[in-house]
C-alpha cells in the first residue's frame, strides 16, 4: 500500500499551538508498565503509524526476562533453532559479558516473520517499551514487509514453520547418525554459509508442508541424477569425446552450497538435506546483511517521529520524552575515528541521519539540495522516505541519498590504504571536490560483493580425479585471509575429492591453494 | 492486530543444550584450565568456578575473508584536521589496518575466548574420569532418612488424605450395584403399567403401580455416600538407602614436618574430602595427628599446631583402629584413610606398622592412601609400605609428592578409573 498524498498531508506534525489545544491525557505517568498499558501504547502508536502509511505485518509482542533475551541472542534471534555448539559459544560469551557488566542487552529483538515477533525485555521502563514498540513493531516490521530484498528473498509467513522443520530434521539426523557426524557437517556448511546464497537468481518461496513433502522425493531424485553425472560404466567412444569437451559446470557457480547439495558425489541424502537447510538459513539472513544501515535507520527514524508525535499529542509525559531522548541520543551517537570507543560507522547514526535529512530536503530544501537532489527537493517527504525504504539496499541507498550535509555533519573522510605505498592517503573529505568520492567509497563499503572475496566454483574434473576448482577473482589485489585453508578443508569434506582454489588477478593465476595440499601448490 | 504474550514464565535455559555441546567440544581445553587452576589456587577456594581461556585460533569459525594487504579504502567519521591529499604514516608500521577499527571487515576478532565455568561444572571437570575405588562394596542403609511414597489407596486414613475422586467412584459403583436389580424390575413394571393401561386392566395396573412406588422408595433409601465408600491416599514410609563415608586424615606432626609440607598435605586432604562429598550423602572426617603418640584433634589443630619429638606411626594407626571399632562400624560406613608423612619413622616401628595395617586395618577400610612428601630419599616406612602395596593392591596405594604441583596429578593417579578386572 502506498501512502496517498492526503495521508501525508494530514500527517504533518502539527504546529505546537495546534498540538496544545488538543492535548490528551498521558497514557501513564509512572515508569512501570503493565500489560494493559502496553496494549494501549501499541494501539495509540499503531494509529499514528497508520497515519504515516506504515504498512506492517500483525505484531506479536512477547515479554521476556533478561536470561531469555540472552537465549534469543545466542540463537541469532531465531525463536527456534537447531542445536549446534557455535550457538553455545555465542551464548556463553553473551552471558559472560552481561554478567560482568561489559554490555547491556538490547531492549528488543525483532524477527522477520508473519506475525512479526518482537521480544521486549521485562526490565524496560514504560517509556522504553513505548520506544521499543515504535522501533520494532512499526519501524522494523514495516521495513520487513516493504523492502524489496525482503519481499524477494524471504517468506515471512513460512519461516517459523521452516525453522521447526529444520530443527526436527536435524534432531532426527542426530539420533540416526550421531551428534558428532551432524556437527562436523554443520561446521562445514557454516564455513560456507556466506557462499550459500543466490545473489542474482530469484528464489521461489514455498511453504513448509510442501517442503517436507518434497524432501523425500528430492532425496531419491538427486541420488539418481548424480549417478548419471558420475557414471563410470563404459560408453561409446563418441560420447566420451563429446563429454571430454564438456566443461562442468557450464557457467561459474556462485552458490557453493547449492552446488554441493546438487552435485557432490559422495553425500548421503540426509547430508544433502542439511546442506539445504543451512543454505536456506543463509538466504533468509541475506537481506538483513545487506540492509543494516537502512533497516536500523528506518526504525530509528520512526521511533523518533512517533515518540515526538506522542509527546505532541500529550500521550506521554515530559519526563518520558526526556528519558526517550536520552536513550535515542545514546543509540545514534557516532564516535569520531580517534575515539577509544570507535567501532566503525554506527548504522543507527548513519541511517537515522540520512532518513532525517531526506525529510529535511523535502521540507526545507537549500540551493545545494536542489542541485544534488532535483527530483525530491521540496517534494512530499513521506513518499520519498517510503520509496527509499522500499526500493534500495544499503549500498544503493547511500549512493543515492547520502547528502553533502550529512557528510559534513558526520565529518566523513575517505582514506586509501595501499600496501605498495608507505603511507595512508586521505583521498577525499567532506568538501566540494570530495563529496562524490566519499559517497562512492562509503557505498562500496556496504557492498557485500566488495566486502567478501569473490569466489566461485569454476569447474569440476569429471573424467580425472573429480577435483573441484574454485576461482577467486582478486579485487584491489587483496589476498585471502588466514582461515582460507580451513574453509577449503571443510569444502573438501563435503565434496569428498580434491579441492583447489586459484586466485586470479587480471586473468593471471597469482596464488594456488589446495586441499589436500599438493606439492609446490601452496602460495 | 497485535497479540501480546507473556513469555516470562517459559522455561529458561533454552541454550543449555548448545552450551553443553560447546563445553563438550572444548573439553580438552577446559580440563587443562581446570587442572592448571588446581595447581595455582589455594585449595580452600576450590569450591568456585574458574575462568577458562580458549585461544582464538582454536575456536574461530573459519570463513572466506580478505586478509591484510592489497589496496583498501575506507570511510571514517569525525574528521578534524585532514584535507584531501594528506598522507598519514601507518600506525605501528605494519601493512594493512585501515587507520581505525575495521572490525567488521576482518571477520573474527583476535582476542582469546574467555568464559566462566560454574562451580559445579568446575568440580565435574576436576573429578572427571576419577572414581572411588571399591565404591560398590558398601551401599548401606543409613538410619536417618525416609521417603514417603504413594502406595495406592486405603479404606481408612485421616480426612486430609481423602481421595475425593476415588471415593465418589466407589460410591457410584455401590449405588449402581445395589439398585441394579430393582431398576431392571422398575423398567419391566413401567412397561407392564403401560400395557395394562392399554388393555384397560385396572387391577393389574394398580398392583404394578404400588410395586413401582415401593421400589422407588427403596431406591431413594440407598445412601449417596456411605462410610464404606471412603478411600484415602496411602503413603508408606520407605527407608532410603544412604551411603556414608568417613575419611581418616592421618598426619605426622613431628618436628621434621614443616608448614610447607603440611600445606601440601592439606591440599591433598581437601581434594579427597571434596571428592568423597560428591559420592556420599554423608561424609565425616576424623583428624588424627601423631608424633610419638597419636591424638584425635579438630581441623585447625590438625593443620596448624606445631609439635616436636620423634615419630611413631603405628600409634596413629592404632588410634584409628580404636575409633573405627568405637564409632564407625565397617558394616555401615565406607572407610577411607589418607596418611601423609615426610617418611620419618622410628626404625623399629615400621615393621609394626606394616603388620598392623595388613592384619588389622586394611580388612576394614575401603581404601588407604599413603602420600610421602619429601625431597629426601625414602626410608624404612616407604619400603615397608611398598611391600604392603604389592600384597593389597586393591585397597592400598602410595605415592610420592615433592612439590605442590604434584598434588593433582598424584590425586588423579590414585583415583583413576580402573578397567573392570
């Protein structure tokens, strides 16, 4: 549903005089929350959100204790997950840090599902619950429902069912084949998880029941199909010759887990199914990894807008809005690069700055804005922010909407660190000659394709040693990290035959690795 | 549309399985940390958790990622002094590292993984793959504990234990049983009345009606609830077999034993005590110290008071036998003894010790461990005990300790799980 012009017009924040005339009684004047208050809060925020055209899945608000929050952390926010030691490790580390006071827990966790599940902590005050409801139940929720990546890649309606299926299936495998074996397989799959997504091909979402039904057919079918590929029975010479020229796969494959699932010669059917489960998880999380800045920025922008509206309408007290502002400021704080607490760019700060600036550009455009954003300057802000939310991901969002003003406010500067050079060069700053370059570099920083090495499956030696060859296209001469050999070992355990990795720069192989190692093959 | 759910009452420890898997995977690391901790820590604070450190390289989950080197660009906030074209010397002179923290880019951080084991987990790992020798010999009934168990229903009891369900069930069964015959007759009568009315037979109708009325009166007189219906929950007292152990600590406190040696002994005793406590519901400790004569003392005196004089080990053994005879009947107690000494003994006494142990004490005890804490060469007592160890391999063990670091390995060695012979 797209917000009509009228809705936008109605929803402009009222001037303070207008607001004072129709101030209502606050929902609560104390800092304690009750279930009735939460219901009322949600109702009021929901009404305001509707005015702003936020289209959401139904909300499912769950109140949990702090130790349950730690559980939720450990399972990457999934309500149901299969068992694996790495989640235990995650849990142990969160528990450790929390108990030693080294970190606070998030106020909420929200899950991209339908209904959209949001966990609220019991410890939150009334104001914090309001903030969290606005942020998660209306901000993130509408992002999940509206953003094109989520619409394309995830199926919010069936994810919970699929998680249940995955958990039960893996538990069954553990019973049948031993915990150790399943764990080793999951380790291998997790190592390749980032390479288990289709980046360009569009998937077809299917329901969990169908998934279950298909699973058995698939197991048989794949095995039969494989045998055909790996047939070793003698054939006529002509066919062999034809086959020798055939390159398999005919095109490089980016989705390694998919390739393993379909073509690894030695895997048992249950192993293929587990590879598939991990692959599906990776695919489900793929949009989140690409929309961190936008998703958080969007949610922050809306909790800020909605809370201020609540205050204007008199639904929350002055004390509440002060408490809210102090939390909000802490969340959107961006430490400078030389600050001891600097951990890179804060996605909340950057995203919130851009969305707020979009609103400013529409409402109070300057000459600079007219030059940089002729399409939107002076336009309807509600339509502009909704359009940005729907049709972009971090990379393109920054490339499109990062304005000179935001760059100046955040005092962004770009550096180049080249190992051929003995010093780091500042190649652009927040000035007239640097805006474009800073923006470009920042955008590419959020491009997963740049962040992760570009590695694809190049070919399989069908008639020889059945080895699998990966091709790494080097970008900016950047070599692979030190865990590469270990990942290759995992890949080898899945493939069952030798695995080679070539790093290619300008069409030339500059480094080779292999598992099992080959003499003279290491770089 | 919003649903609000209170999940606070849901079970916690959803991650318990995952945590367990994690601990299982890093068992070797954890065991090493635990055994290091035992050497370092004063044994008195053994009853707490421990911090375990696992090197980052062992615990990282590998992924394909970019290594350092090549040409990389980054955007950072908070510029104060830079202008375009500035050249900044590399921090630390190393290649790579983008001026600030590019933590997200390089995958895992390099810090070691540190976490806390709980007290129970710590002790579990501490005593993992250790077991008490001859544990199964005496699992005996203690007199102290009883447990109430359900044992069906009884026909009498106190009102508090009335089983309402059973009672009503019983009452209903009784009512059905008592009225069955007359109800069958009542159905017949009703049919008869209807038939009589149809035929116009007034007399038979009257007779049948009066019988029906009599039967109905009779049925009403069957009580709804009768004393015989009452059923009570029955609980019976069952003795719970408890296993109990007594641990005898025997120590030489003659002039040759200095405080350092006693501390080593103390650690050994504490380990043994904790270990016994985990296996037996009741564990008592008896402290016997001796020089030329033996005395039963309390814990503080045992470890800290100093005495001088010669050494007669057999005096302690004899006192122990007396105490066993007096208070700890081997029928009901599992008896363990640990003797610590620097090896000094009155030369003529050692054969007496050997004889006394093998004839009088060893048949009574579950296990007798002797540790000799000395830097010097062994003396007569060690040689006498060595002979004993050969003869009573299942109940007697001896080890030699020179430094505090030996305590845990020796302890471990003494109580190692043995293959079932």
